[in-house]
C-alpha cells in the first residue's frame, strides 16, 4: 500500500530562495510563465513570471541546450541554469540558462500587452479578458494587497477573540428589506440573496460574544457608478458587551493599524510595484454628522440642502477638509440621522433624531457603515412598528432578543472599496477580480 | 477634535487572564451571560458564559451589594469580586462576588435547557431555535472547531505561497452544468448561483500560480440525506506547475497535518468539551478506485454491481477496510472513472476510461474531490465536443487555455462535512450554523 505523508520538497526553486546569498553561482531549476522575450541577437533575455515576481533568464548562443528561438511569450517552461547577481535585473539576480524544457505552449498570441509595465488598456478591455489582463504584474499586485487586507482583518480579530462564522446567503427574507434584493425560487418557495449577514451576526453575538465573517453580499441596486457593485465582499464584525459605540470604532482603528503593519511587512514588493504610500491610521478624527456638514459648508461655501442627508460631493469634501486641516486620510463621521439608518440602529438617547452610528470615510469615500444596535426586545419591536414594518419572517431574529442579548454593535467594510482607495484607483471594478454590475454578468 | 487611536484596554477581564497566578486574590470585574443559577440558600452559584468558557461566581448572603435573588438565567451582567482557586469549579477558579449590575434581562424563560451539559434536544428543535440552542457550551464548541479548520486551511496555504481570491457567486453559466443549479433573474438576464469556483480558480492559476478560496457554494440537489446541504462552505484550492496529481494530495495531507496541530494547540478547550480524539494524518493510504472496490468486495462478500460507480455503502466499507487493515482514518481513492468526472478532469494517459483524480474519504465519507485538470486548449475543446456539450458561455474560460496555462490541479473540501466527521456527528446539519436543505430556508 502506498501512503502520503505531507508535502515533499520540490526541485524547482522560488524567487526568495534564489535571492539568498548561498544560491549565487549555484545550478538550479526554476519554472514559470514566459512574461516577455527580448532577442538581442547573440543574447536573449527571457523574463519569467513567477508567483513572487519576475526572474530574468539569459540565453547566450551556444551555452544552452534549449534554444531561445523556441521560447515564446505565454509558454510555461522549466529552466536549468546558474544564478548570478545582476543589479539591473529584477530583484538583483538573473539565471544564466543552460537547458530546460517547454511545459505548455499557447495557441495564439496574447490579445493584451501583459508583459508591459503599464498596459494602458481600457477597463472594459481588461475586464473582457480578465484571466489575461491580470497576468500583468501591476494588475496582479492589487489583488495581493487585497489578500493582505482580508488577512489582516481576520488575524487581528482572532487576536481579539472573535469567532469566525459562515452564514447562509440564501434566505427567506432580507435583513434590510427594500427593493434592492435579488429574488430566486428555492424548491418552489420564494427566496432572496443576503444583502448582508446582519441578522445572523447579531444572533451569534449571544453565542460567541464577538463574531466576524468575510463573505459575498448581494445588492440589486440599479446604481451604475464607479463605486457600486451588485456583488461584493463584505468584512463584517459584531461585538457584545460594548460600553459605547466608540468601542466599535476603536476596534476598526485597531484593524487598520494591524493591517498597515502587515502590508508593510509581508506585501512590501506589491506596495513598491504599485507605488503605494500607506495612509496614516495612528489617529483617526471623529466628527458628528451635523458638525461635518457645517464645517464643509463654511469652508467651501456650500449651502446645506438637506440637514438629514449626505450627498456624495459632501462626503468628498469632508475627506478634503480633514486632509487639509488635520492631514487625516480617514475620518469617522458619527451620529447619522435615524431616518437614514435601518430599524435596528440604536437611536441616541440625547436626541433620537440621530443614531449611535458611524461611517468611516477614506479620502472622502464611505468604506464602512457601523454602529450600536438595539438590544432590548420591546424597543426593537416598537421601532419596527413605528416604521410601519412587519415582523413577518423575523421570528428567530426577534426571539434572540426576547431571550436576552448583551449591548452590542458592529460594522461592515466593503473590501473592494477599501482596496481601491488604498491602491489609489478611481473605479471599484479595478480592484474586483470579476465585477458584477448592471451590464456585467461575465466572465 | 476628538481622535481614535486603536483599541483601549478594558477594565473587564477575560477567562485566561483570570486564570493567571497573579490574579488569584485580586478584585476584578467580569461580564457575561448568566448560563445557570443554583440557589443553595445562603450561597448561590451563578455560572457565567464567557467567550472562552464558563466562570463560576459565588454569591454569599451579606457579602454582595447585588443580591443573587435578582439574578436570572439569560441575563447579561457585569460583576465585581475576588478571584479564588477552587478545584471543583470550571478552569479551577471562581469569583467571590461583592457587587455588580445587571446589563440586560430577557423577556421570557429560555425555551431550551442550554445551561445543561448535554441538551438531549432533537436536531429539528435545535435548528428551530438556532440562536438559543448554540448558547449551549457543547453546541457552540463545534463551531469553534470549524473555525480552526478554516483557519488552518488558510494559514497553511499562505505558508505555501497560495493567494486568496474572491470569485463571484452570481454568473451567467454554471461550472459543472447539469440540473442542480439555482436560477435567478439578474436585471432581466438569466443568471445562476455558483456550484463551485472551479472555472475562476483555474483561470487564476495562470495569474497567481496557486490560489484558494473559502466561500459558499450552491447546489440545487434534491437529495434529502444526512450528508447533503443545498448551500455549504467550500474550501477550494488550485495549483499550477504540478508534476502529477499526487502533488495535490500531498498538499491536502500537509493541510490536514497543520490543522490538527493548530487544533491541538489553540482549540484544546473545545476538543476537551467535545471529547474529540484527533484523527491520524501522519500517513494517509492511497488506493485506486478499482482496487478499492475489489478489496471491499472480497473482504465483505459484496458483489460489484457497477465497476464504474461507487455506492455510499461502498464508501463506508472502504473506510472500514482501511481502519481495520491499516488503522487509517483517511484514505485517498484515486483514478475515478472518466464518465463520473466533469469534462475538465484529465484522463489517465495509461487508460482514458479513468482520470487522474481522487476523493478523500474520512471514516468512509467523501469530504474532498480533486484531481489534475486538462491544460491543453484543444484537448479541452475535444472533450467538450465528445460529451456533446456546448462551448457557449465558456469563452473566457477557454481563452485562458488558448493563451497558455501550466499543468495544474486542485480540490474542493466540504467544510461542514469535515467538521461533522471530526467531532463525530452523524448529520451535517449538526455542524452547519444555519443549514439550507429541501425543507429549511429559515432562520
């Protein structure tokens, strides 16, 4: 009988091993995809794309059993050669090729110039050939950064004793209600796709105290803007035993600080490729909704049209104001009007027209909505009734409160938006692997 | 202007801090939910449920400002007292209460005996009151173990240079095709819910070499069994530059070994609560599909009805066989018949009736399906044609291969099934927070 006993060491080497001092002068084997080929006559430079970055491979006439003439862009290959230092090459090393083999060969020339540093290809064209355009080093790097954000979110929350949960995306009723719900038939019953894990994460606070989820959410919104998606990844957490909704903002600040350090440490190559300067997360200003509107109105001579609503332009100006006045990249805007928040938001006892809630703006764009929730069963039912809503389909959610819940609150972060702002893109589709919008359902 | 600068230390203490030697005899504050109350006359024992476990709090008449008479099950409270050692109490400590306050009070007595060690409540009743039944310590522990599995999966794959991806769950076409697809309307276009991230993770192998995703998948299967769900969490990975499909099984073995060590180290309390003995992952036997059928047929006197199919009873017997003969908890069954595998599975060049694929059985239950995939564009198209399938809607998937792909393969693991087997449950709904099946769409 044959047995498997774990991963075995591979003969082929990865980039960071090759860069080690003891590797210089050694004969090694590497694999990768041919990213670009530059034929200089007697010498050819073949750049391999590996998962950690690019590796320059030099073919000199007569020294390699495998001829550079056989090498074409987008092949995958396995090469043998010696590692040498070369300051001009990516990562300061190159492979002097002595032999190798071609693993696979494409059937057509690439439709996009992925081997270039900047592709200058339109967003539409990039999305139409997503599995090709992402082979570009800069395009790919954005999603490595995105990984770092999710990883930072989870690792920080694990350290704060949160439990990760997985809640269903098909349900009988939407958490927020309204018209922005995708509907489907579930074995002859009407069903909806989850707009958020809101009800479930609250229900789980009574079990685990602190919970989080990183999962897709679905919004049938008919907005066709640079910042809206109809499916996105939501980073959600909910925590019990809070003293005030400031605890939630403090937790988010902690997450941002942890994540920036993680990116600096583990994703330095990608930050460099994209030329990203990390934002300041050491101290994040906090301003009331009404005060923010007032400040912006005064400084930029803008009339307040509706004291209970925030227009996108106002958000942008609040971002600008805090950058100019406090050199702040982020700002927490607190105490949103009650009528703009869902029924489960806790009203401010000092003035019930406003809620104990907040948005976090990053350079003037909302990337988080959060706040304290109502934890008292009767208060929750009163608010549902006052809004003219029905309790139908909310039995288990409401029962959770009937049988006791601690004071709690939480938030949801839009992963693609946070990534977009971090890497300084201006369309959220640039930082979404396969975006879903009003006109895009493929690939 | 007010600023936030990260999480601030809380006055209230958590269980592991309380258990520290220097805490004994100190006056502390703790919060939690009242898990059970035992009134012994002059002394009352109130057990608090905290996120790390249970804490016994002792009220002696006359020593506490807050009377034990006010304490009721399912309240949330904040108590003050001194920490003392007591071998009979959970974790060997108790709190001698001197005062405190009630944070919240329930409106009705709990419908389930969650304070008991074993609830002996039916699965249906537990699911009907999910947010209550999970407050039981044993019920809750299963999902802490589940967290450990997902965490182990990700952390191990990060260490193996995989990149995490987030692929869309709404699409124009299912990866596997067939009738088991949930359909919905997407802005007046027909759409489906993803059965798996198969196409996307393959497309991303050409970008990142190695990718993984932990996300929900949707199967409109009409099976009503103990091991089927219509929505579950799939742990998927896909890796390029493999030498053979053994690389994939080695990676999975590595994941299992890493995860068992993580559970042992970080989830010891939960393993103890559930009385779980971790399975052996050091060496996992590997057997061909046809050989496995033969071995089971001989040993258990069972006639082989169909040489190209594996019945659930046969799976169970294969598990039994390898437990009896090799004391193995897991077994890789390889070379599944081509007609039982999807079109993208790579056939075995030595005998194209079989594929370079595998299932992993855990005590006789399939928890993983994986294998090598076809990477040659024309071979893929030939197989699609040979199956009488249409290429419609697969343009971007197929283009990925036209423009060059490395040899690759991957797998998908059913998280709820793996959890179920690990904690020795016999119904997958026991290890699903909010199961979705033929008859259950709520909560």
